[in-house]
């Protein structure tokens, strides 16, 4: 595994963890503030997970584009 691949893997891991932590914190805070226990926490965790997956997917797509030669996404000729 190259250093670039390792860096992308760590970025995906951090994106997933950060999304869950931020979503969980905001959901917990809303639960405490508005008394919606546990609905805001669950919603925050789901939204945080979706945001983490979205960021990870963008990082993987960017890495794949760079690894393939950085073309503009058009069809590649042999």
C-alpha cells in the first residue's frame, strides 16, 4: 500500500468518525435543550453518518480520478 493510499484511507476513517461525532453532539445538545430525547440524537447520528459517507465517497472518487490519470471524466481511448 502506498503512502497516498494510506492517506486516503485515513481521511475516509476521519471523515466517518467526525461525521458521527458532530452529528451525535448536535443531536445530544438539541435533546438536552428541547427535551426531544432520544429523537434528535438518533436523527443527528443518522445525518452525521450520511455526511461522513458523502465526504468519504468524494475523497475516494477524487483519488480514483487522480490514479486514473486525472482526465476530465470523458471516455478514455486505448
